[in-house]
C-alpha cells in the first residue's frame, strides 16, 4: 500500500467515525419525538422520509444520520 493509499484510507475512517447511521422503527409520534431531540441537540445530519412497514403494522421506519462528536 502506498503512502497516498494509506492517507486516503485513514481519512475515510476518520470521516466514517464522525457519524452514526441508524434505522428507527416505531410509531410516527415516537419517531417525531426522537428526531426533534436529535435536531435540538445539534446531532442530526440527515433524516430520510418515513416508510410504512406494510401490512397491518402501523409502525414506520426512518433512516437517521447523527454526528457522534
């Protein structure tokens, strides 16, 4: 591995360590509360659109990207 490749790999690891990516599955009101708390704390980077779980399940899932630092 060249010096350039090592530097690039190290930079990518540092960028990846800055974020936590999670899927939340819950009732829409519970998800809204979680998103509000994350937004207020300044950790929310991205929130995906709500997706119904399907069938008779009334829960939704959402993708969140949060800052870890």
